[in-house]
C-alpha cells in the first residue's frame, strides 16, 4: 500500500511523455481548426520526434521488388496484395498492423518502415493509404 502511494506521488511531478498535438486544448470543431491552420490564422503544436526504430507507414520501392510474394504470405492482416500483371505488390495501410514482418522477410529490401504516423482519412482506400510505389529521395 505504501509503495503504491509513493509511486503515485512520484508520478505527479514527472513531465508528460506526450505533447499536446495538434493543439493545446481540443478544438470544438477539428475541421474548422484545420481550416484556420491552412489559412495561417492558427498554428499547430508540432508532434514530438519519433523514437528510433519507430514503425510507421510502410514504404514500397517498386524498382527493387522481385515479386517473390514472401511479404504477402507473412502478413498477418492480409494488408499486402500481389498484382500478378505487374509482378509487384500493393499495401493497404488501413489494414496494416505495423508489425514490420514484411520488412524483415523481404530479401531485396523493397519494403521499409517510415516515421510517418499521421494516417487518418475518411476513406480507407484513399490514395495516401494505398502504397504501390514510394519515390526514392
């Protein structure tokens, strides 16, 4: 009992592990808030930097892919679909659980995890949530 109280008191004085992204307080309307940010009337609080080894949105480098389908077989959520006419894959981010198994099994490094994490959309098949090729930087 004493240890629990001691832990609670200690945690009261710790800094939060998260930041107040995207605004200090929840706006009454997210859409209006984003419109004002776009117009330059308000500023977003930037997110904290992602930690090393973060597993964000999957990147697919089409030119490296050999069409071996190992990623399709290993994906636990069936987020990767093989396109036989192109001998390449399509990754549905809305189905992905970000486990990184596809990245680990790919023999030619055609898949990678990025630090992109802002993936919300009204449409789960939106262009930004279906990865067919990632341009190399």
